């Protein structure tokens, strides 16, 4: 059996457009996203993408962009984790791709404002605390106005800036620890008025 690549990540996600035609919106977003450089599997609850980090984030951010409608309130749950030997085994050939990002041409669609929450979990509480601190510090540098709330950090930016930030956090986490899970929720066009300073 071929050795597993250490830079493979998985993301299990679900989309929640607040619309009567939610199925059409979700399936349309998935169909518009070029997933030729990731492994994918859909079930009745969610969709799983697995691939090298740059290709994975390229696809995940594109799916969220393609869900957007000007007046549509929608959100998504995205759980990122490094693929290990104890998880599903993916052969080397599944990730032998050049670095071109197939969905980069749609980046202009991701300029709309969005909110997110992020929580990261490592193998022990010391590493979890270290990574959480890193998220907050980096978010401040990126202008995402992080706010600590119970068990998570709230973030505010554009769709593009938030998913770029997730990419940075995954890279940093991979350098600091071997095992981690990043749990994120992203929302756009929420009808709920939020006093960010009151969080």
C-alpha cells in the first residue's frame, strides 16, 4: 500500500441557504465548483472533500461563494482535519496535481461581507489553548475583529478574507502540532442585527 501524504486535509461541510429552493441552491453550488483536484463524497447530511490544503481551500471557498445570492441569508458549517493513518486511506495518486487553483477565477465573487466563528481542538488542552491564542492574534493582524465568546472566537470580514484566514490557521496549526481539528461556521446576509462591540 502506498504511503499516505502528510499534507492531505479533509473538510466535511454542510450548507444552509434559508430558501424554499435550498436543494437547488446547494446542488448548484456544488456543481459549479471544480473539484477535479480533490476526492469528494456526499451523503444525506454533508459533503466531504479531501486533498492537498491549497486545493481543498480553493474548493471550499468556491462552494461558499457559489451559494451566495444578494438577499439570501445562508450559512455553512466546515470542519477541517488532517488526514491520518487511522482515518480513511487515500492513495498518493489522488493528490498528484500541479499547483494551479481551478476555482481562482471566481474569487471576485467572494467580496461580500460575512461573519464566522472558529474553534480549534488539538490533542491536549495545552496545545488547544496555544492554537486558540494564535487564532486570536492572527485574526487581529488580518483586521477580522476577533471577539472571544464561550468555546469559540467570532470573526468579521469578507468571504474571501475569512477563508484565506482559515487557510493560514491550518498552515500554522500543521507547524505547531500533528493532530488538530478546526471547526468553523460562516454566515452571510443575516437578518439579525449584531452589536459587534457587545459580543
